[in-house]
């Protein structure tokens, strides 16, 4: 592989990683909304003592976020393998 090929693959992978971070974060935000709805203030009226939690929806979102996160980690690994060949900076998830 020439350096130009590595540079191209590096930048494509960085763009993909950024998109995956955004996708994962959006999914996690949706999961947080599901959970926050349960803990939101409930005016004590009648016999209501709390809200139902949609655990299935939360679990589905977390499963989806995990799959995206696994893909993201693989892309970051690819980026870091290409970085020295492309004379680019390695990246990390903190």
C-alpha cells in the first residue's frame, strides 16, 4: 500500500468514526430519555405511586448502542494501524 492509499483510508475511517460516535451518542440519549421519563416528577394524584419503566425499549437501545460502540472500536483500531503508515495522528476514545 502506498502512503497515499493509507492517507485516503485513514481519512475515510476518521470520518466513519465521527459518524459512529454521533450515532452511538444519539442512541444513548434516546435511552436516557426512556429512563428519565420514569424518574421524572410525578404529581401524586389518586392511587398513582410511580411510572412504568419500559425496560424492553431501554434494553433494545442499549443493545443497539453497544453494537455501534463495538463497530466504533474496530474503526479506531483500524485508524491507529493506518496512522504511522499515513504519517497521521493516532486517535483514542477517552
